C-alpha cells in the first residue's frame, strides 16, 4: 500500500508541469505597456545579413553583421502616451565584399587603423550618442518618431526604427493561440508598408511568447525608386509586468529591385535580427 501511495505521489508530481501548462493555456491576459517614469532599458540588436546582387551580369555576395547597443529611457508617462528617449551608445559592423574585409567598432579605436573602416567611422560617429524620441500609446501604437538628431542619416534612421519597433497589443484579453493584426505606420519620405500578424503562443507567470509574421512592401524610399517585398518571421518574449520586449529572434527574407539611370539592379537579402533587452537597475 505504501508503495502504491509513493507511485501515486510521483505520478502526480510528474503531471504537475502539464497541469500548470494547461492552466496557463486556458488563462486570458490583457497586454499593454505599463512603463514607469525614469526606467531605463539596455538593448543589444544583432543583425546578420547576406545580400546577393548582380554586378556586370555576375552574382555577388555581400555579407554584413551589425551590432547596435542602445538604451531606452522612459522620459514621460501620460494618460494616452509614453515618451521614450533612445540613445545610440555603440555600433559594430563587419562587412565582406569582393574579398575585402572591413571591421568597424566604435568601442575599439584600433579598428580605425584600416582606412576603409575609418571612412565608415566618420559616418557612424555622427549618430553615436544621438537621441531618437518615440511616442507610443499603452498598446504600442507609434504616435510619433523624432529622428531630427540623426541629421541626414536617413538610411540609419530607417534601420534603427525598424529594428526597435514596438509590439502592438490587442484590445481586450487574449489566450493561447489567439491572433490579432496591425499595420505599422510608415516612416516619413517612404511609402513602406508593414502588416503584422501576432499569435500568442505561451503564457507564464512573468512573460508571454508571441509569434510574429510580418509582410513588408515598398516602391519608394527617401526619393529613390525601389521595389521591395519581404517577410519577417519569428518570436518575441514580452515581460508581462511592463509590456517590454526582453528578447526577440527574427528571420528576414527580402527581394529588392533598385532602378538607377534606367537600369534595374535586383537583389535578395536573407538574415536574422536578434534583440536582447534588460531593465537597468
């Protein structure tokens, strides 16, 4: 009898994780940004891209890896808006093309010994330390971006704002396998459109995991004729207490066609975007 009781207890313990998982699967949660004035988040964004294009009829491969270290400071919290100041703290870039290797690291002055890296540094130095302002509502809809401190670095602005887009949460409560959709407002001087489908995949006591499928299209960016069709897929982990994304892992597949002087230049971009964020105590 004692052995049977022990076996029953062991079986119950083994079943406990499944029981807890089932409870959370049935649970409904309300998701929103609940940020506090003065909070600061450190963010590391890693972008790894393979760009394939044609040069004189020959396919060429351009490899690029970039690491952005940024910090987000909650500058103002109002009833219908949250103002976030984003500071670009450091940039690292590795490029490989035509057999040439370029390494630029704003935190390593020795990389400036390479003349090509030094030229890259002249551009990057204009944005390191610069601030971007973003205003969102409690559901993550971007109400305004202020990129004026980046000056003429519009392409850098596009990269940074794309990499730090905020999760758009639904109205009302959602449970596991529920989906919702949102359209991201395009940046100024661009007809870029982004449509995202979110699916809640997992709920725990502290976090939720959300699956993302985004489609991106554009015909014009910053005055340049450019046809673009792309897809971004992956998962994000959100802190339920703040609504802030603490980790995201994305795969990106994009096809481009740039037209200059009546000539068309097709290209494909494949890569990953990984983001890790932590609240600075």
